[in-house]
């Protein structure tokens, strides 16, 4: 038998992902021998410097973990502190927080669908090159993204690191008339997001399915944002407080991002595909119908089709934003008062990329003595590597350039957020054969 | 600059330790993005494009602080390749929130976060870009203001001085017609010592400025610390106030160390 030669595929700087990561794949013939998603984004040590800060500072501090999803960090942060201090938020504040989150999902999903992921399917290096051939698509993308950003900046002063989120509520809540100003553009955007669904449903998808354990929040009456139990398709059904009993973080040498695993079963997936598969019946009719029109089966097991699911979640987010605005009545007070007490608080919310868990321990002065933050990309990291083990094997006979390109696309299925996870990507393909 | 250039000006966007928010500001300039992309050649911007061209670059936009040996070497190479180097945001300009390690034992910090500290390579200090190489312009803010970024790129290409004022947030707040929350409500506000640029957002949202644009040109931090004491803030709270996203900027550093000692 002739000895198969070794081929290495490496991507030193993964593009169109948020943060710094590299990919390394070693192939012997058509056999995958090694896959490493190397996250070399420098650690910023948030969980360490949060110790000694006051709990009221949490939304401002943790926002800085990620420039794309600051609201996710703010929401998990404030809910965890409110859990610790026993603060019950006003129902109007709860609705406003959902609206705020809609803005971030829209901005983040529109960015990923059109500017980071669609170029892979259509063969462009970026959205700007794509705009030369598809100007209308890119202009529409920018307008959709802007509609999400408009919600955020109207409620929080700016798109990135908005300033209004506070423990107990908001520093300032919008007047009814201010939110009404958003309605016309959001109605346009809801229609446009249905077009987005048709656009992405028409792309070509590799034939690739995996037997995933999906994990997301679940709420009896709503598609999840800020509240619910943590469930999976394999029987997990726990309170957020039990998270650390069931999930463990592992430190591997090739990554500055910790790998989060289910203690009993290993890797799992969080994010749009997990949310969609576990909560399809909580989507409004318009989003369910859009999913059917796109030909999505439930559950959807092809990670490349996550681009369609993000488009469905865009439909949901615009619909939900319009619903909240139509029913909005300002709360009696912008926020509930904060009374410090020694306590521990937990929260998980659904960031655009998936479940985001926070835990804080506070002393009697409200000073943080311990913090734990588990971002979505940490949780997906092992699953991304496993996808690549299977997917790289499936396409191993193809030319090296194509393997590299398709493996990068497979990584982008997860919309990895490396800055978040570092506490992520270059492709490095080594090939024997 | 552009008048002398025969080619479209080449822009590179480089990331060091940061949250990506400042470079995202460029993609968030939805109305201007395609115009900017038409006027320049975005030669290196990994977050947005898999087309990554080698230097030299006419303008380097640098985000993030230096926290590893590798990055300390990489910034030297970015400087060698770039005609004009502009830092964008508090991390690149002042070391960022990750500079809070500068007052602590970084090894202990790593032990708090990571199970196997020996896998982690990081420097004891998080430092701004200007501590490593010559910087041509520092754009402040956590995050930067996207309109200031577009203005700065346009000014650099035209070879003129950018219209980026260095006065305090207070001035922006007064111009906006806000009632002073420090005076009227007794809220501790860093506005008097903080560099303008955000449009006085926090006071407009019923809260005190938390200094995310860093120190203004000549801040009187001592006077503001006294005022904070009058408002009932203790030394720990004052130390924390100056020890935020621009903690390592020397004016804020001095103020936080003074209140820490007091």
C-alpha cells in the first residue's frame, strides 16, 4: 500500500469573523487527522478585573467584551445582578428590554447574513465587492442593518456600547411618541426581511447534516430573549441557576477561549439554529410561514442553512419590535432602586450567537467578589471543530483552495465572535495524500 | 494627501486587544460605507473581507491595545508599512478597560480566568499604541464616533486638519441645552474633565458621564474629585470613576491614584 501524503490546510487570519482566530486541519489522504480552531485573540481578563467593581457598573463594563453584541452582555449582566438583589423589573421595562434586544439581533444578523456569510455562498471576498454586481441587495442589507441600529441608538444613545441599560431598568426610557417614529421604517423592514428569506433560501447549500445537541433558553409563551429555562433536544431542562452543575469549561492549549461542554455528553450547539429548532412553535405565524416557504425542515440539521434561520429570526425580530411598540406604555419609573446585599445572582439570555451565561457574587456593599461569563462562541467552539472533522473529510478529495474556502465557510456558519470567546480564527490545512 | 497620490489611497484596519466595536463603527456607517469604499481601496480589513493585501498602506486604522509580545512586534510592522497611523478608540489610545490589570498582579488575573495559566501568554501591562510607535492621530472614544471617523478619513485624504474638538463633554452638553445633572440632581458626572465627541450622551440619558472619551486637553481632575466628595462619593468610588475605559491615560491615572492614596 502506498503511503498517503500529509496535507496541511491553514488559514492564519480567518476573515469575516469578529476577532482573531486561525484554523488548522491535517489530512492524510481523505482522512482528517487533526482539526484545531486556534483562538489567539489576546485575553482581556474581564472576569478578573470585575472583582472589586460595583454591581451598578456591570452593564457598562461587560458591554466592552463585544462591539457587535454589547446589549447581550448588558442584558445577561443586569438580569444576574437583579437576580442577586431580588429586584423585580416592571413589565414595561421587560418589554423595552426585548425591543432593545430586537435591535441588536437585527443589526448583528443583518451584518452576518449579508456582509460576513453571503459572500461565501456567492463567491466574493466581501460585501463591498458583492455590491458591484448586486447593488440592490447590499443597499437593502445596509438599510435593514440600520433599522436595527436605529432601535438601539434611539433607546441607548448609540449603536455600540449604548448607555441606557441599568440594573433595575433603564437610566431613561423612551416616550411613546419616540418609539412611534420607528414604525414606518420597521414596517418596510419586515417586508424586506421576507425578501431576505427568499434571497438566502435560493443559495446553494452543501449536503451536510450532523446529529447535534441543541441548547437554548425556552419560555412558555415567547421566542426566547431574556428569560426562560435552559433546555436541549436530549432532555436537558434546567433552571439557569443549575447551569454550572451541567456545563463545564475546559482549557485547551491551542485556544485563549475556554471550551464549554456538557458534563455528561460533551459538545453542543447554541445560537440561531438551536433556538429555531427548539422554539419553532413560539415563532409568530409570519416567521413560521417564512420558514416553510424557505423549505426548512424542523429540526434543521444542516449548519450551512443557519443563514436562512438568521433571516427567519430577522422576520421575527422586526415583527416583535412592531408588536412591542404598538403596545408600549412607559413604566411608572425608569428603574427600580438598588439596595446592596451580599448575594449571588445568575442569568442567561439569548445573544445573537446563542446562550450567554453570567454569574456574580456580591458583598454587602454591592462590590463584585467573583464573576463568571460563558459566551456563545466558547460553547460552540468544540462543536465547530467537530463539524470540521466531518466536513473536511467529506470534501477531502477536492483542491486545496476549495477545501480551505469551504472550511472557512463552515466556521462562519456559527458567526463566531472571537473577542467574546477570549476569555478565536486562521485556517491551517495540513494534507497527507 | 490624495492630491499627490496616483493610486486610490490604500487603507488597512488592524486589530489588537479590543472588542472590535471601533472598526465595526466603519460598517455601522451604513449611509457612508459604500461612498468611503468607492473613494479608497480597503486593502486590509479582515473583519469585513477575506481579501487581505500586503502593505504599504496610506492610512492604517489601529484598534486595540498592546498586551502580548507578539502584538508588540506586530505594531512595529504596521508602523513600517503605513504612511499615516491613526489609533481608533480608547483601547488603542489609552490601553482600554483591559488596562485595569496594570494595577494588579496579571499572573493572578490569569489564574482567576484560566485553569492552565501556562498556556496563556500576556504582558503585565495593557498599553496604548503611542507607547510603542509614533501615532499621527488619536481618535478617542469607547467606542469612537463614526461621524468623527468619516471626517478624519476625509481630512487625512484631503491633507487638512480634522474637525475633532478637544474641549470637554460639558461644552457639548451645554450646547445641547441639557440641564446640568451634576448641579440640578447632584449626580457625579465626569463631563467637566472628559474629551468631547459622544455628543454628551450620558447626561442626555439622565446619568453622569462615565468618561469613555478619556481626558480632555487640560482636565482639572483634582477639582472634580473634590466636587465628587461634596456629592458624597467615597475615595473608592472616585478611584473607580477614573479607573474606567481610559484608566491608563495619565491624567485619569493620576486622579485615580490620588484618590486611592487619600
